[in-house]
């Protein structure tokens, strides 16, 4: 079973989800645009990352939970995004509410 989880997006839904994973015994590193949310995860037993790259570098599983399609694209693509910095073979799970066409396009990009 994978043990290292990166959780990107620690808002109203993401932070409780990440804390539940910590309570279940997983090593969770969280990133959020507002550092206070990541620090709240750290106070609950997780780890806080200052960048997306730092959060995902050792993760077996990367979970994103951000508001909308452009937000998901912003955190997974680009030089500082999940795809460029996660290790090969990591599993990406997106829990965001995004358009189906964006989900398909990004899942194809993730496989590459």
C-alpha cells in the first residue's frame, strides 16, 4: 500500500480529507496557496510544503482538491506543477469539480 501522499488544496474540503489520511496512518505532505492551511495540516501530524514541487517529490499518490478547471490546470501543468515534479509511477487523483473535457485532457497529459 502506498504510504506517501501529497495533498494539494487544503480548503474547506481538502484539509479535513488530508487530516483523515494522517489519522489513518499515511504520511501526508500538504500544499496550499495560503501557507496557514498547510501549517494547520502540519499541526495535525502531516507536513507542510512551501511549493507544489516540494509536496509531490516523494509522493506515491498525489491528490488535488482545488476549486475549478483552471485551478487544476495551474497546479498540475507547467515547470512548477505536479506533472513536472512527481516521481514516475505516482498516482494522481483529482477530487476537484472540473469540466469533463479538462479531466480527460489532463489525464492524458498525466500518462505522458
